[in-house]
C-alpha cells in the first residue's frame, strides 16, 4: 500500500498509539488524515502539528462506545472523500479483579472494543470496495487475545474476538482490492498504561512510536495477522506448546504482584 496523497482514517487519535499512527502516516507517508477521538482539543492540536507538513487533516469527534456516534463518525469520515486506509485503534481496558469491573463499564468496553470495530470494518470494507483504488484496514488488537491475561479478563476476551473476526474476514477478502490486517502488539507505553497499577510492568511496555511503525509496515504489506517484536513473537509461539496452566499461572502471578504493589486489594 502507498498512502501518499490518499486519505486515511484513524480512530483513537488523540493520544498514545493512535496519535503515533497519525503522526507517522502524515510525516513519513504523506497521507491526508481523518482523525477521530472524544477530545476535540487534542485532535485540533494534532491537526495544527501535522498540517504544516503539507497534508490535510480533518477532525471528527465521537465516542466509539456509543452506536449513534459510531454511525455519525463513519458518515463524516467518508463524506466527499474516498478512504484508502483505516486504522481502527480506539479501545479501553480494565486492569484489576474482574469483580471490580462495573457491569455498565463492561458493556461500554464491549461496545468500544468489539461492536464499534465490527460496525466500522463492515461499512469501510464496503466503502473501499466501491472505489477502484481499493484500500486496506487495520484492526488494532492485542496479544492478550492470543495469551489471555488474568486481571484483564474482559479486555482479553474482547481482543480474542477481534483476532478471530479480523483474521477470518482477512481471508474472505482475498482476491479483492481491499485487505485487512489484525495488529496484535503486547503492552505499550500509552495513557492506558500510565497508572500506578502498571508501574511495575513498565519494563515490558514498548514505546508507542516503535509499535506504530511496526503496525504500518504490516498494513502496507497487507499482512493478515502481525505481532510486533521478537520477544512477543516468541511468546506467542511458545504459548501454543507450553502447558496452559503453567503459562497462565506465570501471567497471573506477575499481574497479581503488580496490583498488590500498587495497593489494590481483593
């Protein structure tokens, strides 16, 4: 894929990995951007940073945990333009004991991580198929969808769905001018992992700019499933052969200790 001079849509672009995707698409690849998030001020700051690079940037606010906002954002993102690429990055997690997760917060996470991404992928694939340029989508998932993480159980479940849905749909699109890449990184240094709960896990978190670069490389190559980083790839491979109870026990111990160190109790 060649993004130069074409329109690319990025969700969750106000901070963290989404912001890095947008920066690199504009600066390194010369893409015009439609950027979406809840915080308009953050989007406008990013627009002011990137437009002097010679690209166009359109800001669209919306809460992807709300169905009406999802539909409106799709309409605004595609109005009068052909999207050649889309990076569906918006998501949320809960790090802690599952019984501490309020039910309404779980439903919001489900809508944000799963339903909105399926809705957008469905509409945007049809949009891209309708133009001769075709295009490609990237679903930003997580290794936790391959290696379930205790104390992020609901989050792991949503990402497991994305991994399965995305890779299956990617194969359905074979032979079409539209591709889909499922990008499954490990932990990343973002706002989502900036709290005290993650403080003892920071050595395992990858920089957002390095992760974004790997994701765009996979998307440009139209890879169906991409796990960035040698250690992550090794972990995903060995998890298939190590006894599940042992591997899950090690993960549970590490994350339980991080919670205890941050003062979280049962």
